[in-house]
């Protein structure tokens, strides 16, 4: 009934409405801390500057957070799940692109190392190519960060689900070991497959 900007909205207008009505409207529907997500999207999407792949990845993840938060209120006549699926597909596509680029870079580096340092011991090789090892370590940290994000998200989802089912049964346990995490993910995969088959039926 009271709107900062009337429809039809552009993306810029929509993000402005989010920020304007956040405390009085949207903050009662989703966690108020997600205002930082809206501001992040607004900062990068309401500009003519080109975006690099790492920024795009961040924006896609932030978009997924916002969509997931609103899914607790409604599926908005099926529009929200479609939007979430589309953003997830873009994330996957970006991940595949990054992986293929990394493989190409690693192959090129390996070829250069073979051509320039034949029959050298490992210690000398490291001295000659520190930037390669730094880049590799950085990539490992990035992969770890993504996996940790997935793990933390699954933990949060699990806690929310079990609190809905039986609030008294939930306690914040200590971090799982790698073995427990691995076994848990195996069970999760099997459970998701069963759910998928059930929905298909």
C-alpha cells in the first residue's frame, strides 16, 4: 500500500525498495543481517563497470542466500524455486568454466617446468617456481573455503529441520571429524536420492 517506488520495477528500483523498506517490512520476514547481502548486490549490479568471475561468484552466492531466506515465507507461485534453480545453474556453469581454466593453466605450467628445468631435484624446482606454488596454495584455500561453506550450510539446514521436528533433541555439537563428515555426506547423498525418487513417483 505504501511504496517507495511503484511497479513495474527494474532491478535497480527493486534493490532500492529493499533497502528503503528493510527495517519496516523485509526485516520481519527474513533475517535483518541479510541487508548486507542486498547492499552487496546493489553495489555491484547497479553499475556499468564490468565484473570479474570472482565477483560474479560472490553475487550468485549472495543471491542464493536471499532467495533461500524468502523461501521460508512462500514459494511465490513457483517463481522462487525457478529463480533459485537458475542461479544454481549459473553457479555450476561458472564452476565448470573455472575448473577447465585451472586445468589448462596447470598443464601449461607443467609443460613450462618440464621445458625449463629438466632433471632438477624438487628443492631446486621450488626455488625456481615460487609463484606456481603460491598460486596452487591459494587455489587449495579457495577450494577449502567453498567446501567449508557447503558443510556449514548443510549443518545449519540440518539444525533448522531437526528443531522443527523435535526442538528438545537438538544440541550444538562439537565440529565433526573428517571421517564423520565424509560418512555424513555419503548418507546425505543416499537420502537426497531417495527423496528425489519419492518426488518423481
